[in-house]
C-alpha cells in the first residue's frame, strides 16, 4: 500500500506509513503566481493500492484532496482518509437557497468514481456520511485521549464535557479507565442570571480534564475552564480531537487558567500530543 500525503497532513501520513512498515510517497506541491495550487504524485502508482491522507480544515485542503484523487486515477484501489472532515456541521438546509455544505463536499470527493472507501475521524455530525457515494466509516479517537490521560498519571481526574452534546465523548474517554465524568449545564436563576455548573459531579479540589471534539475559537472552552476554577477545581487540562485553534483561541484558553492544552494530530499543531496514526493504520490493515 502506498500512503499519499496531502499538503497539510504530511506528518500524520508519514506516521501512518511507519505503522504500516512503509514510507509516505513523495508528492510535489506548489502555487502558481495567481495562487492556484499545483499537485503531483512523484511515485509510480499505476496498478497500486493507494491511501490518500488529507484533512479538510481549509479550502486548500479540499483542493489538494481533489487533485490527489485525480492524480491517482490509475491506481488499482484508492482509499481516502480525512482525519478532520471540515464543512460537516451542516447536513440540511435551514434557509431557502442555502448550500448543504457537507453534501457538496461529499459529492465532490466521490463524484469521479475513483475513490473506493473513505475513513474520517470523529466527524462532528455523523449524519453527513450518508452523502458519500462509497462506504464511509467514522473512526473514534476518544479512547486514545483516555489512554493518554491514564499514562500521564493525573491524580483522580474528572472528565468534563463543556455541554450536553459532549456527554458521549466524555463517557468514551472516561469509562475504560474508571474516571468520573460529567457535563456542564446551564440553569436559569432569573431573567438575567444564568448558573453554569457540573451537572452531577463535584470538581472541588480535583483535577479536571475538559474534553471536546473540536476547538475552534476556544470561547466555549475558556468559559468552561473559568467556571470550573470558580467551583474550586485544581489543575485544569483541555483536550480535543480536532484542534483548529482559530484566531486567539490559545491565549483565550490559557488565560482562563488552563494548565495544558492537548490535541491529536488530525490537525498538526504544537499541541498534537496524541497520534491517531496507529488507529488508522490498524483499520487500513483489516
């Protein structure tokens, strides 16, 4: 199997290749003077089984992926791994004339009939996978976060989801290791007063690990961290699967009293302490 790295996912592609006992194929990426992206797979791929690895956290990632899919059209079998599937938050039309962005992206990726299967990691909205014309599977990196927390030997951590939507993620991180977990809930006290606190578990004097699938601007996470500090939490760690860290998210989170930010390498950053490479490699090997 040849592993083809996308323009923004080369480190993860190389790690996946290493797990499979091979190397990532050489590709050439450059921009023309007018800003258009040029993509070329240098290695010979005719008749080979190939796996393209490219996250879609910006438009460049999508163009790179589409070009790579076209470049490997002579491969015997083509798998696409999209560690972070951007545009996955809209799976239906809310206003007349809106594009269903996830459907548009899925149609573009699978339209040419070149791709045989697709893997994503913790897609924000699993419903969007139905828009692909080929088999698409969502891989779950939550247990990897739990394993990492256990290895760090954080004393009696409490896993906290910042809202009800993160409950299942918090549960999947916590349960294999017997960690306590909870989510924050908002309770209206009066017309202009809202109380936000852990729903069931006390965090006073405890180390807390906030977990979410995506961190973008960091506003929700910073609010959660400040609130947990107000409830006398001890050290606060922030973990996520997809770390976009847009605008001044990092400063916003750290200024809220967070001790450490930890993310996976679905999107490469200085916080990518947890690799999804082995999980993906194991799936590719089946």
